[in-house]
């Protein structure tokens, strides 16, 4: 069944990813037809045509490689070295006006914006899944010995601002905790928190782990995690947790009298307890219960991990998502957030001493990987539609950059033609377009090189199953 699920998700990714590109190219095509330009070909997908037919002077085709689409407009700026077109063929075509070029070039980003708004309306209706780990600004876990702990930050602190900028969520770009940390440039990061009604300020010194030369550079961090309700997803058979009476959906409130705000805190207590009994307070349907259990070394079915990596456990599997709600952000709110995400990204890219560089952006491989992970989640289509809003806005804005070969470049060159009142010489235009096309292709290959490194999932698959063979008696039971 897993193989069928994999194939189905891949098909979903291909359909949605291709739709984004085809709609963009459709904008160019319809504008060109409206303005009377010569359209040589409108193709869906690339490679050897599976289907090809000429209608109204335009060749329509369906390629064999499912990777977007294209529209051939020889009266726009040429790329002879890439497209293989001869200069004479272009010179024989009737000239088009500056306004025609601007309209046709702008139509692609306009259609991308339109598709983004359509997706935003759908998301507004069906809702966007939002987890507490995305929206909280409360620290749930502080790594022992890390920069945050050294500076005095504690689990339960509510972060108010970082770098002097207010934060309203944990994840994302802009007013988010993670973004303010990774995009910071100083030797220390000013963090203001609310602790039990008192405003406190700390300045942790961020750290950054070294990365292999073939991987994206790691970004700075202060080693904190967001609040995540320690809710039990499942309990291993015969484990200390099961024998103590812990059940799915129980929430661990405290361990040995210390309130916890993240599952990792219980894991730390198990690791540091040297096998001593742990006293827990759990919440079950609004009622607090006292539980005592003693961590044990489990058994393994399959190839056991090395002895030095084996540790005591209590047999709890955690609900990784935390509390999940369905939000219904308005279309304008979604578009505005997507635009600001792009603005903040470019600001970080061009900020001196910023660790965020061109390698941290994603190309087609990375984007399709994100889509795959979203579709593979419990809220697949909802999350994919939400991401499509962001991606279409990015596609529109990136194409409007004043770079030759992009739509913005076509608009700039058309404006230059309007100023000098004559067409830019074909030879110059061809070299400029081809040169920048090669640069764009080179950059896509560059980021795709790093994207490929992420496809493996970042670790070796676990080749054993954890089991608790011998029942362990608990000292108390709820």
C-alpha cells in the first residue's frame, strides 16, 4: 500500500506544480494573441511531443517531460543560442509596439498573482491547519549548555521581541522567532521575554554548526524550541508508561515537581535520572493524576543500535504536532504575508554579514520536495494550497525583477526602446538575453545541487523495533 501512496502523492505534486507554471505561461499566450503577436508554439511539458497539432497558426503540443510549459514568441527578446533560431527569421517578422511588449511580459506575473488569489480564496474557505508550535512565542525547551540557557532564558518564557522587532509566531519569515534569530547579524541577539508578568531582557550569543562543503551552510541558532504540549500519542506495550497507567491523549504537566512545556524535557529527565523513579503529574480530561514510573533499558527486534547509544526509556510516543487548529485567513492577508515574506528574504540576502545566502533558496527540486512533504501530512491538500499562494506570489515577484530573460527584464528593455525611440539592435539583444538565460540556468543548477542533498531525509532509517519484554511494576497507578 505504501508504494501506491507514494505514486499518488507524486502525481499530486506533478499536477499542482505544473499548473502553477502553465497558468503563468498561459498569461503570456493570451496577452500575445490579444495584441496580435506571432505565437509560434504553446506547449505543455517539454521533450519529444506526445501530441502536436496546429490551429490558427499556432502549434499546440504536449511533451513527454512533465515540467511546466512554454510559449514561443519570436517578436519578444530572442535567445538565439538557446532556442536555435536564426536572426533572419526574427528580422522578417513585423515589429510590435513598446506597449505590446510590456503587456505581454506583465501578463505572466499577473496570471500568477491571479492564481495566488484564487488559491487564497480557497484556503480562506477550507481553512489552513496551524499548529501551536508555529503560532506560539513561548519557549518550550532550552537545550542544556546552549546559548539560551547560558544567557538565562528558561522554558515557559514568552518571547516579546528579538533584535528590537516584535514577534507574533514561532515559524515563518518576518515577525517570527526563528527568522529573527537566523537573520540576525550581531555577536549577541537581544531577546525580550515576559516571565510571570515581568519583562526581562537577555542577550544570548548565537552558535552555528559547521556544514560539509556540499551542503547548505547552517544558520545561527540559540538552541531553543517552541512550546509543544507534551501529549501522549501512544504507549509501548509492557513499558513503564503502560504499567503506570498512562494513556493516549494524556498530557504530562510536570516531572519531579518541575513544570514541562515540551516532550524533550521528560526525555532529559529520563536520561539524567540514572534509572531512578520519576514522579509525574498528568492531565486527563481536565483531571490531574499522580504517576510514578521507573525508566528501563528496552529490548530490540532487529539490528540493535550500538551499546553506547542505548538508553533508558519509558515507552511514550509523543504527538509531534501539538495542538492543531484550522485558521481561515482572508485572501488579502495571505497575499500580503506572501509579499512581505519575499521582501524580508531579499532584505536578508543583501544585508551585510547575514548568514542567509543564495544557496538557502530553493529551486524546482526543493519546491517539489516541499510539496511532497505537505501532501504526505495529515492535512495534505490544505497545506499544499496554502503553500501555492506563497509560491505563486514568489513566482510573480521574481519574474518582475528587472533582469534580462525574466518578465521584468522584457519590460525594462521595452521601456528603453521607448526612450531611444528605436528597437535595441538584435545582436545586442540576443547576447544579453542568452547570457542572462545561462546565468539563470546556472543558478537553478546551483540551488538544485543543494536541494538534492535534502532528498534523503537527513538520516539512516531505523532498522530495529523497540520492545519492552519484561513487565516492570509501577509504584503507583492513576
